[in-house]
């Protein structure tokens, strides 16, 4: 599972973004925001359930119930499903044939998860299949309890046949920040009909009866009957398709999908729609991409590195991709970012992009994440949701592994830095164990701890044991536990067997405890000795005193020496022989530690660190510190050097940091930035350079901005629009007209800002059209611009239409954050009595607890 991805600094250009996350304060042109709405699409968003909030306030994890792995009374061996659909009613009519046996103890009844069904009949298949034996049962809309015909032993299996109708829209649905709905089965009517499923965590039992726990697994068969115009996708391989030409009113087709390898019920999937199927392969295995036909030409651009990923991960893990095929499908209105259903991953529609958008942002992270789950999550599955990091931490770390392999070490370290910021942000208010057996709701496990912190811990483990041992241990873990469920100690034991070391100390403090180390580093020099004093400052009520093997690099006379230290006390002092005062002391020289480190250094030391460490984490820390130190005189020199750095992100950070410091007299620097604006290979950096020049002297660079409007990159075009709009050019409207058809975030937001700031009349139809076309993430900001535009132009007809449009989104949009921004847009017109009445009606009808609380507390 990949909750909806955040847009990182590397991914999109923001006109108006302040990069405060890295300690820089340089802001872009005007006020267009490009960060995403708070808590809607971070990679790993903490659940905000009432119980979790209570936990954070009380900080008493022990008060929460212990969440054990589900007891196994029966073993589900095989599931055969025959399904057809009532599109008008959003019903699934199904027949499930389940093969089960008692797990160990004899059983005379079986309980199946079956949420919100109409149960028509339950039979036992015994002997003649044409004469099934009726069984008595009780059903409470959640659990189907079936009385078997006798008491069965663990050596006896039996076949149940259940005729049922699933009504996902008529049964109360829940959801969380990570997985927005748990209906399980979704009918999408517009713009094109689709059906798709989402099983994690326990929503598969909303569309077929099963034992819906992660420690269960079975083989499966799926017979899907649909209108012949639709394409279907399911787990396993397509055995045959059979068309019934006599069916009325249209020909129906039944597709038979078969999955011979066992997997957990939450990984079952279906997708039905008018997809284009773009075929690819890996080692003669089918690797297909199911995509909206309008984007079929870009399927290889989006997914085309999948075969190389399959080779890379198979080789790296020593375990070949274990399944019969791999398919990837993009669906409409998916409830999360993506889902790793076995052999068939589902992705949300933000991946529907053209080749120009891919110049600014690739989707390799999420593609690698779901693919890696096919080893960690699908082949070897967490036995309980308490052990979810055994799925998600590995899938998240695969993003680092792929980036390191394909894009290089700097890109991988930048990816890891982002994940560190994600975790530290969440850790400010949430202190929970990584593997946690006490939680209020299983959905609370889908947070930045399970994803980001876990991946950071895996990186430290790799750094500690070394690459050879790390991947050998993973190979042992995967082969030993293939097609089974696991807990954290299974991973530890694999590492201990490979390394010959007792690693309880590592697993206990990192996987089975909360928090992270906070180090204060003091250094001194005298009598030929460097003295390092290291103090652990973390709150020991929520975090342990850590045992940390650490490397310290010391530069003396431009020569680097490395020293291995073992930190295991709250306060420790180390001495290192040195001929003279070191030029630099670098704690955690490998940059692998998950920690907060406070180490005071002079500006000369920070400059030396930037120039000599050649590691993104250490260079970034240097730039952060120097830019934030108003007394540092070396900062402009270092930032100028950074403009020539080999890694584009360092160049980009330097441009943003210089933006507020430049003047028209800095001719050498301006020439360098102008060259970057014209020629840098990275589109996002070209865009930032354009933005910096616009901030300094837009008129002077008018021709450059005009040329940039012809760039292939949407990010560059969006920034060029904003920059050109700052000039006195008389042809702005004509220059911008060709971009009004675009739906890309950068171009849409730049045009919206221009129309608002200039009060350009007659653009309401454009705003209305874009409201229906853009993604939800863009719409969040766009509706605010719509409201501002209505105020700026003050056209009575457009204003009334706009108010009705905002009211419709505030009442009916499925995403709560869109309803919120639409509601806020209406507040611009709250002086009108009818709008005030409208706002009250919207408040009264709102069902989302977050919005209800917000409306009540804020005086809205």
C-alpha cells in the first residue's frame, strides 16, 4: 500500500513555495502555492481517529488494547468466485466456493467475514455436486456463522458454496487518512464506467465471504462476467475468455482468472473498465499496463522501467520475482495512492500523465514500492497489522534501493532525507513503537513510522552489517518464510543466522521501542588531543538510551582519518590524538543515522564540510546552517560554489537561498543563474532560476521568459508565465492563450494567479472548465483562486454561478479537503444573507468529524 504520494521539492515547481523545510527562506514569485494540502497526501499520513488523538494527548500506549494476531481456527485453502454486476444498483451478485479445513482443533462451525451482504443460500458440496446439502447459518451483517454437517478434524477438508449479493454502497463505510474508504468494492460511473476493489486492511470481505486476516492465505479462481466491451484484470493468469452471444441486451463475456500460488485475502483484486492494455514482458513473463486509452501512448513512459526493476530486485534479493505475471492498472478515484495486489498493482489516477509532465516528475518511487511488496507483503506477509512495517518499511526502502541503482547515490540520499523529514515531523506529536501491539485502530498503523521510520531503520541495519550480509539475510528470510506470515523476530533471526551476531540490542531499541536519539556533540582540542563529549538528550520516558556504533571523521591538515565509536551511555567522553586543531570533525560520517544531532561548528568548519564531505546529507546540513546564520560571511561564497555542484538538488537549493540576497549589481552571479535558466538539464532547476531572475529584475529578462514559454517542461512554462506576467509586456494575454487548454498544476495555477492579480475580465468560463478537469490536489488550491477571481472581477452573473459551483463542491465532493476549500471560498461572500444560509446548511449536513469539529471550533 502506498498512501497518496506527497509532492516533494523535486517533483513540482512552485511559484510561491518557500522551502522552509530545509531551512531556507527564499520565496518564489508572488503567492502561488505548490505544496499539497495539509495531511491529504503525505506518503505516510497519520490517522486522525479520535482514539489516536486521545493516545497522543495521554501518551499512554499501555492504555490501548493489545492487538494479537488473529487466532486460526480454520485454514482457508482455496477460494473460487463467480461474480457479475448490477451497474445501476452498484451490486455484485456472487457465488463463492470455499475449501477449508480445521487448522488444528476439531471444528463443527465456521465463522466467515462477510460485511453488508444479502445471503441467499449456504450449501455443503459433498458427493454429487448437483445435489448440494443446505446448511443452517446465522448472519448479523458482519459475520456469517455456519453450522457444519459434522465435526471435522484437521485432516478433513470441506467445500462451502455461498450465494450472496454484495451491496457496498448500502453498508456503512469507514476509512482513514491513508486509505480513504473501506467499502472494498467501488463502482465508478463517470467519466467512464469502472469497477475496482481495494482489500487492505480488511475490506475484501465487503465483496466476498472469507477469513479476512493477514495471516490467512489461499489459492483462488475468479470468474468475472461483464459486458463484452470491458476489459477485466485479476490476480494470476487469464485462462480463457468466453463470450455469450445470446445474452441480452448486450453480449456478455466471462473471464476466468486463476491464481495457483497462495496469498492473503486482502490481496485479492478485480478491475473492470474500458482500459487500453499495453503489453510488455520480462524474461518471457507478461508485464502489462492497463491505462485509460487517452494515455496509452505514454504507458511505456510511465511504467517502462518496470522490467528493469524486476531484474534489479530479483538479483539484489537473490529471489526471483515469484509470481506468474505482473500487471499495473491506473483507475479513477482510487482511495489511496496504490495497492500491491498480488500480480496486479492498482494506482491512483495522478499517474495519468503525458511525456511532458514526466520531464518534471517521474513515478518510479511508487512503482518500485508496489513491485517490492511482491516480495515483502505478498510472498512473505505480516501476521498481524501490528507487524505492518514488515510490509511497508521494506517497500518504502525499495524506493531508496531503486534510486541508488538507477539515478545514483545523491538521488537516493535526497530520497532518504525527505523520509527523515516526514518521520521527524510526525514524531513531534506521535511517539509510538515501530512494531506496536497496542493501538486503537488498525488503520493507525499506516503512518510515517511504519513507512518512513522503518525504511530509515533498514538503512541503518544495512550500514551496520554491510551489503553482503544485509542482502544474504533478506534472501534467507524470504526463502524460509515464502507463502507464510511472519513477525519481527523472524527477520531478526534471519539476520542473526547470517551474521553470527546477537542483534536483539538493535531490534529492541529500533523496532520495538519508540522515539529516536537526540545527540549533543561538544568538541575541544588541547595537548594534542581532540575531546568529543556526546550526550543523549532524548526523553527516556518514551525512548531508550541507544547503543550506536558510529563513525567519526576528523580532518587535520587536509587529511581525513576515521574512528569507530560505540555510544551506549547517556553521557560519554572520547579522546582522539591530533597534531593540531582539526579543520572538521564529522559525527556520523556515513550519514546513515536516524537521529537529531546538534553539533556547533564555526562558519569555516561548515564551509569545509560542504567542500570536503561529498555527501548530500552533510552538504545539505552545511548549506542549511550557513543560510540560517545571518552573521556568516562565507555564505555567499559557498552558495556561489554550490551553483556548480554536480548534484542538481544542491544547485537548486543554492538558487533558492540566493534569491533574496541578489541584486542587479551581482553581474557574475546573475550570468551564472541565467545560464542555468537557459541550459540546465533539470527542468525544475531551470524553473527556479527563471523565478530568481524574475524576483531580481523581471523587465531585464523579459526575452528569456518569452523563450521559456516554449520549453517542453510544464514546470518551466508555469514559472515563465508567472515571470512574464510581472513584466510590462503588452502581449501577455496573447502569449498565455495557448496554455489555457492545459490541466497541469503549474500552468493552471500560474494562469489563475495572473487572471486574479490582473483582474482579467471574461475568464469565468475558464475557471469553471478547469474545476471539472484538474486533479483533486490542484482543485484544492484552484477553488480559492476561483473565489478570489469572483471578488476581483465583481461580475454579478459570474459571481452567482461561481457561488453555486462552490456550494456544490462544498456539499458533494467526495474528498473532505475539497469540501473544506470550497466552503472557505464561500466565506468570501458571507456578507450575502443567502450565502450565510447556504453555509449553515452545509455545516449542518457535513458528516466528516474533522470538518464538523473545524466548523464548530473556528466559528465558521
